């Protein structure tokens, strides 16, 4: 929006251009992902039948090797209905999340309309102290940098995962690519959660070989992007300890749901900044900070 304003476009028009563009993107994503979810739900009975056939084949194979397993006991521990119903609920929840984005966009519109006064308010907050205000500006730039880099890396992750699953022949590669993109914002566990349904589907649809190929693809993409490329792009650590990252994920996820899990790192960074600027709470900011190297004795 500020870029449009620098091009001499009035603030109100700039706001509606930005919000309008976001609505178009959300509608496009909703249409593509919604179609994939509907296809999955339609194919659910086929996947359930396939799983049952594979379990029976496994039972026959074990019987030939002299290992007898009671069929009732086997299906008790491999509850097909529960597995597929859980996957369907997750996908339906994803659709609900997309519908809630419109409420977020509405709030975002009003935030943009008042954004021109934010700078003056923050300067008043810091009593015109350039030192404090510059510290705050640097912090905002770090948060923006984190979100931009995380978005770019997540887009690349989703594209590569979707392309790999398409090459293997797994159904609905666009859906699994989008899930990989969305959950990549969640630190540590997001990529693991995104991989499970796609690997299970490749196992059901194409067999163990394709499931292994899918798993290898997820491991290679997430390891190379998450542990090699992303840290280099970030240039510096987040200023948070590993334990705090995990705890913040659980805390914000419980408090705000999926959006809280996605924004857990920026929200915790905001709290850390607030604690740093008060003598009474500075010790909390130290505890939230990164691991300190041990002192030489």
C-alpha cells in the first residue's frame, strides 16, 4: 500500500487495490483447494475399499509365512473408518479456515485505512526518542523479513512437493502442495503433519514403493529448504530459544487455533520486544532469548 502511495495513488484507492488483490488470490486458492477437497471426499469410499483389500492381502501373506492373525483383531487396530474420517475432517477444517479469511480481510482493510497514523502514534509512544523508535523500527523490519522469507520458502516448498507428487502419480497433488505451503509456516512440526496424509494416500493408491518415494521427496525438500536455504536467507537467528519456539507453537495454537500456530513466531517476537522495554520484565526477555554459550571456567 505504501508503495502505491509513493506512486501518487490516493490512500483509499491504494487500500482497495491491495485488499481487492488479496480477495482475488483467496478466491482462486479457495476454488482450487475446494475442488481438490471435494474430489478427495468423493473418492473416500474407494480409498477405504483399497485399504481393506491391502489389509486382507497382508493377512494372507502373513498366513503363508506361518503367522496367523485374527481378522477381527487386525481390523480393530487398523481402524480404516477412523483414519479416513480424520483426514476428511482435517480437509473440511481447512475449507472452514479459508472461509474465515474474509473476516480477517475485513479487519485488515480497516487497519490499512488507519495505517497512516500509526507512525505518529508510535513516535508519541516512545516520547520522540529516536533511539527507542529506531529499535522498534528494526524489530518491525525483522518481523517483516521473517514473514517474507518464510512465505517465499513456503511457496517453493509447496510447489516442489506438488510437482514431485504429480510426477509419482499421487492423486490431488495441488491439494497436498497447498497443505505443504500452509503448514510450512508452523515451525518444527508443520512439515511433518503435512507429509502424513500424502504419504498414506500414496501407500493406499500406489503401494509401498511410491509411499517411500513420497517420503523421500518430503524429507529432501524440507531438509534442504528448512535447514540449509532458509537459515542462510534469514541471515540471523530469530532471537528465540528452540524450547520457546516449541512452547509458543503450543500456546498460540491453543489460544488462537490454526492462525495462532502459523503466527506463533511473530507473536512471540512481539512479546519479547515488549518485555525488553521494561526493567521489571527484562528478565523474561532474557529467558525467551537464544541459548547462551557456556562461560569458560
